[in-house]
């Protein structure tokens, strides 16, 4: 047996054996990278509050109410259609969307790592084929804190990033009609996941033109899945919701340039991952080297130097430049790094490609090591504060303890409010409370994400992205909102101010409009505490003649929209109007 093995080894070319050994080493090291990355991602697992908007849409869809946030009201308050549909499938199967979304995010994170392990192998240095080489991009991703954190989050980020990476790979290797169809399918999935995915589709088309691969037949195959899948979807959503863009487009004023905040957002990312600042210098070094070799002979030859750049670099640069411009123009995001996560693998892959092709082995090892170290020992600008300007490190904020508390609050509210025709307003940070409370009707009052009228407000001054269009008290009362839930301090003390607060066990909420029918039902619970307005008014009216006119006028201004309009209590209202002058009465009406 031993002699047979020896004969087989001797029969093979000597160069083939080291190649196989090198391949086995690469596979083994890649497996370590994958395991390291998954452990890292799981350790940073969190669920963002915005994810619960998609969860509520998905739950309503499963319950037969349609793809809506509130029954009977079509507002496209999500920007992750495909992700929301997948969440609905999980809910339909009886799976809790929190562990389902985080587990699915880890799966797409794994696929991201495998994609770049494959690309690193395909574009490995030729001189290293018989020696040890590593999947540099995948290694960096496995230790990249924010890339690992957004492997979960409950949002579509990990899936969107994989589809972007997959479309990059598919477009890069597209040669036959079938491969162009696969490229088009991957780009369709990008656009179905998020509407801003159309930017990557545009980048892919530009790439095909620049690389002289823009043959009509191939482009047709690329567009087949877009035409038969994405176009019908877009027509459906336009007919269903009635607007060209999702409601969040208007809520976040994406039509208005916000360059200052956008640059701030991108610069913060570069400040954290400062190793990326070497990339422009590396590109400059490569260009100078190429130009010198070309001796700057003619404009055409110099342009040809640029066009001779490796095609992966060209495609990656197009993806990065176009999407970064979009991010800067809209003002970035209030969530640190999130919008740049889809570009993160491509940024480091460009590094790897340029190092492999244009840098000698010793320098390549040093620069690769330096790059990994700068990612591991990132500049944590959020170490002392959760936010820098308008940008927040949500990973630290939305802990599982926070989720546990929000779920407990939601369950308390559900205990008392379920089945009642309640309208609840909430701040964005209370989306998980709304989901677990299962309130019949809810309005996101801090940015208008789920409210068309709020989203289409005009703003005079820019502020924190996505938090610039809060609802006024008058608007909430006009919409018939009963309660407002937000991170509030205990109810203010004093006879007058305590009228508009309600306590559910130990949870406080603000009363926006007092509906006597609803409040009478809640009064049956001893754990629910609030001032009964009819009883308060009976006591107030008894001494109303002893109060100064200005006090009665101010009290009536408060009570008119708070109590009298929704309840039409004309008898008690007359007691106020009788003491007001005809002029005051007319003005107040």
C-alpha cells in the first residue's frame, strides 16, 4: 500500500503537489476565519428598534390586513420589501421574528465571507500559488466590529450587503447569456431589498460600457429578471401606496441635499477605521508607477493606463463612488456605519487586489498586517459617548436588556389596551413597545416614518437625519390620538399638569385626547391610574365662579381639544362658556 502511494506521488508533477498543499492550507485558514467571524458576529448580536416596523408590517400581512402598519391605511413605512416578506414567512411559520431575523442575518453574513474567500482565491498573487496565501478581505471582515454587529440588528443590512457582493461577483464573471441573466437576477434582489439598490444596477451598467462588454444581447439577458420581476413589483407598490418613493424617502427629506451631515457621517467611519485612509495613497502609488512606465507619452496612452486597471478594481470603484455620493448627498444616517456596511467588503477587496498585483511580497505582508491591526484596534470614538453629533452607536444602545424591558412594557400595555380602539403615538425609539403591545393604531410621531402627512411636511432647518418632522400636539389631537408613549420621566406633579398623564402599573404615558368611553373601561383596572375628567370638571365647576376669568380661559383652551371636542360634553362646556365674554367665546371657537 505504501509503495502504491509513493508511486502516485512520484507520478504527479512536482509543481502540482505544493499547489495542493497550498490549497489545503488556504481552505483550513479560511475555515478558521469563518468560525472566528461567526463567533464575533454572535457576540455583537443586537436588534435595532427600526426592525420592529418591518415586523409589524409582516405581522399585519400574515393576519390578512395587507402590507400596512395600521389596518385600512396604506403607508409604505418600510424600505426593505424583500426582508419584510421573508419576516412574514417566518411569522406565518410561527417563528419569533427577533431570533429569526438575527439568525438569518448570520447566514447572509456567512455567505458574505464565503463570497470574498472565493474572490481572494480567484485573484490570488500568481507567485504565491505554491506558497501560503490568505483571504485577506474575509479576515478583515471577521474582525471588523461594525460589519459583525450589522450581521444581525434585525434589519436587512446583512442580506442587502450579500446581494450587493453577489451582484459584484456575478457581474465581474458574466460572459455568457446565462451568466448575464444571473447578474441581472442578483441586481434585482438588491433592488427588491432596498430601493437605493438601483444605484448598484447603474454602476454595473456603466462598468459594462467601460469594459466594452455592452453587447445588446448580453444587456438584454441582464435586464430580463429586472423586467419580469422588479418592474411588476414597482408598478404594484406604486398602485398600492400611491407614491413614487417609499414614505421614508419623504420622511427623511432625501430629496433635499444634506452634504455637510453626509460628509460628517463618512468621515466618522474613516476616523474609526483609519487604515482605509491608506487606500488613496496606494491608488496614487499604482497610478504613478503605471504612468512612469508609460513615460507620459500621450493623453491617449495615459488614458489607456487607467482603462487597463484590473476589472475588479474598476467595478468596485464604481460601486463605491456612486453609492458613497448618494450617502453623502442624503446626509448619511443617524446609525453609525450602517449605510457604509455594503461598501465595506469592496473597500478592503480593492486593497487586497492592489497589494497582490502591484506590491512586492514583503511590503504586501507588512501592509496586510497593518490593515488587519487597524481594524482590530479601531479608533472607538463612541467609547465615552453613545453619539457624536447626530450619529449614534446603536449597537451599544439597543442591548438585549433594553429589548427585555421594552417587551415587558409592551406586554403591560397589551394587557390593558388590547381590543380597545386605541390610537397611540410613539417616538421612534419605542417601536418595539408598539409591536409587543399590539396597539390597534399607532403613529410614529418623531419622523413621520409611518404617517404620510407628517412625512410630507416641509422643514426649515436640517437636524438629525430621520428625526426632523415631529408631530405637534394639535396634529395628534386632530388625528384622534389617545395616548403618547415615549421615554418620559414620572408624571409632573400638580393638579393641572397631572390631568394629561396616565399610569399603567409603573408605566407612564401622556393622554393626548380623553375619550370617556375608553377611559371608563380602563378605570375598571385598579392598576391603571389617571384623573377622571368628568369628576374633575364637576368639582371644578362648583368653584368656577371664584376663579379669575384668565384662569378659566386658560383651562378651557386646554380642555377644549383635550376633552370637550372628542366627547361633546356640551352641558359641562356651557359652564365655561357662560363665564367667557362673547368676544373670548368667538375667538376660542
